[in-house]
C-alpha cells in the first residue's frame, strides 16, 4: 500500500507542476518547479522519502526517453546537419569527458582520473526537452533547434557509452585506449544493429496483426510502449549498448512508417508519447528534488573524508560548470565558423553566426533527465565493499551542474533568443504550405479520376450526376490550398476568411456538444450514443484548434 500511495503522490506532483506554471506570476521552467515540489515532499514535516534503486531507475526511465527522441528527430534535417550534430555529439562529448576528468583530478587529487572521466561522461548529455520548457514562447531558429535536438539525441548515447568505459576503468583500475576504441565500435555497432532489427521485427509483427485483426490500437500501442525496453534489455543481455539500441529503434520505426493507414492507432500514439515523456521527465525531476537532502548529506560526508572546506564544496561545482560553459562556447564557436566556411566554399550564401547565436547555443546545453539518471546509476557497478570512488561527491557535483544549467538558461536563454533574427518567412511554414498544396492536387486528381470512372460506368444518369456534384463539392474544399505563393493581399484575405470559418465552426461544434449533453440529461439519448457522437465532434474540433492549418 505504501508503494501505491507513494507512486500516486509522485504522479500528482508531476501533474500539479503544469498547473503551477500557469498560476505563478513569473515564468519558471517546469523542471525547476518539479525539483522544488520534490524537495518539498522531502521536508521532515512531510516525511516522504523515496529510496532509489539505481539499476531499476536507469532501466525504467532511459530507454523510453531515448526512443521518443529518436522517433521525433526529423530524418531530413538529421542528414543535412549530420556534420555539426556529429561534432557536438561525439567530438564535444570526448573533449568534455577528457576536460572534466583532468580538471576534477587536478582540483581534488583524491578523486581518481577514471572517476573524473565518469563525471565528464555523466555531464555530456544535454536535454532538448528542458530547453523547450525554458524558452516558453520564445522562438528558436529552426536550424538551431534541429541541431540541439540532434545533439541531445546522439550525445545521450555517446555520453552514456563513454560512462560505461569510465565505470569499468574506475572499478578495475585498468584502461587501454586501443582496446576501448575497438570495444566502442563493437558495442556501439551492435547496439545500433539490435535496435534496427527489433524495430523491423516489430513492424512485421504489427503488419501481421493488422491483417489478422485490423486496426487494434490497444494492442498496437501497448507493444509500441514495450519496444524501447525490449531493444534496451536485449542489447544489454548480448553485451552491446542498450542506449544506442533504444535510439536506433526509435529512428528506424520512424523511417518504416508502420502507422500508415492505421487511423486509430496513429491518433492514440500521437497523444501517448507526449504524455509518457511528460510523466517520465517529470518523475525524474521530482525524484531529483526528493534526493536533495540525501545528496547534501553525501556531499557533507565526502567533504569531511576528503578534507574540503565549506567554501570549496560550494566553489568547486561552480568552477566545474564554468569549465563546461567555456568548453562548449569555444567548441560551438569554432564549429559554426567551420560550417559557414564549408557552405561558402560550395557557393552557398550564408551569414556568419553572430556571437548571440554562439552564446545561445552554449547556454542551451542544459543538463537534465539523462544526466540525473546516469549519475544515479553509478552505484550499479559499485556492489563491492569499496564502492564507486567518491560517488557521493560526483552525484553532488552533477546535481549542482543540473541546477546551475537550468537556472542560467531560465534567465539568459530567452534574452539571447530575443536578439536573434528569424527569417521573415518561416521555412517550416513555407514547406507546410507547399506540402498541403501538393496533397490537395493529389486529392483533386484522385477525385476527378473517380468521378470520370463513375460517369463511364454508371447506368443511372441521375446517380452519376449526384456523384459528380458531391465530388465537385469536395474538390472545391481543396481549392484554397492550391496557391501557396499567392500575393500578399490574397494571403491576407485567405487568412481572414480562414479565421472567420474556424470561429464559426467552433461555435457550431459547441452548440452541438451542448445539445448532446441536454439530450442525455433529459433522457432522450444514453451515454453510449452521446460518446459516439462526441468523439466525432472532438476530432473535428481538435483539427480546427491544432494551429497546423496555416493559411498564411
């Protein structure tokens, strides 16, 4: 009963964090609110403490979050931005691991170099979800957003694989660069292969299920939720990277388009993943707040054991965070200059990245859920009596960096983004208009072909005329999408017309809904009838309110 009650309280804290953001008179990112709620639950007067099993914590939270990131990443942008993403996700990770390792070992010689490398690996992953929560309504340049998403996806994997080697080196005391390089390729390549294979098998199984039972969203979505865990656990069982397996499974499933034609499954999946991501990320940050008293106690014990002063225990994490910012700033600045140089060599007209862009990209390197999950996993390999070297102090340092990066980004990132010039016409909106126009042309061609075929085959002239009339009305509804490049006056008129149409349709839907509730209250219809009709009304309203139908 205690476990059930604790779980419900934690879920309630995650849910209430969204409400608190809307109530607060100032903007705070959700992760900070969730950490504060977790810390509030841990106060002695409330008396709630959750003891974490690091291995269970890591296996439960990491695979689905990495899978979601892999599924969400746009394939085309990932290919086009492969060079800067790889430079940040691999090159910067290696530099960060080495820099942090040597810095911590120099700062506190009692911490072994391998343990310092483990801390560097833990602090390498960035959190694009936290960045989105922090920026709120501020606009992020699309190219920068895709780079941050790709970096967060890939450096999760590379950082956690590096952590695996660092833990082994810290516990065994031996390390070979050559052997580690070969192992990295084998473990990484094996993980990628397992992820691709699992996703492919899943796609085949789901196609067979669809042939046997049709669109069964409950079964399909349940299997989809289990997929990242299956990829991760199988890869780990075979001795390769479960982290990369989860990432590869998400990206592969996105490429296979297995949901094509399955309306109900597609709709449920679309709403399921944001909820899972919200709950899992929220639980991680609430649990972080829960662990703060214990982490402070660990840090105080480590301070005494290593003979550090109170000033040092506060200053060292800040110095570490400053080092991370400096490394990222220098690396990003050099990388963006290289990107501009290569583009100009190919004859492309591209502006030099401003210092604001470099600073924004630096500050956007927020540490979040994966860093916390990784640092709390350090005791996984520390079951011997000696334990992982200085793990309490390393956990304290990592938590301080998470909090510092969140606080800095909360105040600095919106200011930096406010000074970045965005394209006058968002390329995503332009692309969407052209895609909708092409889809509309395809629909009109299909309807026209069907109308002609019906006209040739119909025996009843009146039926053929009615069929042609209905097809003509549907084709007319597609006409507004056919001119994505019309002049400004036409665009403005179309925008006003669409706004009016949406307002009228929403008012009509509200009237329908009121009528249904009245009919049920009067006993003229039952709940089943009302729910069936409400489902159609809700789908129509969701389409109108989605904001994706951009006529501009």
